[in-house]
C-alpha cells in the first residue's frame, strides 16, 4: 500500500532538522507495510497539492514565512483549505503549524495573512517560549505522550470548535493555557521540535494510520 507525501517548502521550512519528520514517515511506514513516496514542493513550484495523502510543513522563522505569504495568498492557501476540508492528513511544525491558521500578528501590529486551513491565529509575545515541551495527545490522536522542545515567540489561540492536539505537562505550548498544538479533522499542528516524529514513533504511526484510514478505509488501532 502506498501513501503520497508532499513535503511543502523544504528549502525554507526546515528548522532544527524538521526534514527528519519526513524520513520518519518513510522509515516507520516501511515497518507498517506502507510505501511512503515523498515529493518536494518548493516555493515557485506550480505543482498542485491535490492527490497527496499527507502534507508536511516544517518549522521556520518569520523571515521565511514572509517569503511564502504571497504564494499562500495567490493559491497555496486555497489548496491547503481544500485539503483540510477533504480530510487530507496535514502535519505542521511550529512555523508550519502557524501557517495553517488565519494569521500571525507581529509585535509591532503587522498582520501576516496565512492559509486559514484551520480557525486559529497567532500573536507574537515579548518573551520567547524556549525549552523542553512535553504533552499528552488526546485519545483521538492516539493518547500518546510526546516529548520534544519548543522555541517560539508566537502564542496561538484556537477558534471555536477547534481542539488542541493534547495537554501540556511541561513547557508553554500554544499560549500557556495548558493546550498544545491543534487537531482539526485530519490536520495536526504542534510546536514540538526534536524532530518530533523520530523521537515519538507512536505519534508517527498515528499520522500514517490516519492517512491510511482516509485512503483505504483501514481501521485505526492506537495500541
């Protein structure tokens, strides 16, 4: 069985080796009998996101996000919104997580319009959240304990009806309210670096099995 994976903006959003998350999808996929075939879709590439089973967006700084904003506004935002609505499995890490929301507001009040694939927004805070990040996913996302580290100035606020990925046990997470990341339909977002999937193979399995469930109707088994 095959899953088509899109690694979106790998040349810009690869903070703290987030490419390792894609390598983990391939490696753990093989152990599960899944052939994860990866395409790199870079800035300026006109290739459509339609047809992918997993879309991965890594972490990056504000400067990289600014480079992406015009393309998000032109057509990638619409594609990401359509993918989320259609149940495509999407994973965003830190800056990539923020890009899945409505906007990012800088300290000076400038607003960068993002994809709006999920209803949330992010505002910069004067103090960065830096250090160990541990959280436990809610049962719909496997219930697994996740460990990693965070380094972000953004504080993310989820919209009505949008759930966090899990509950923080150490660190800041979204905004210090006890929630970390986002889970909406088959969209996953987290501030956890590490990279997160190699360090947390159970979460990687959840991502893969979610995509398999949509494509092949496989029953999810979190055990």
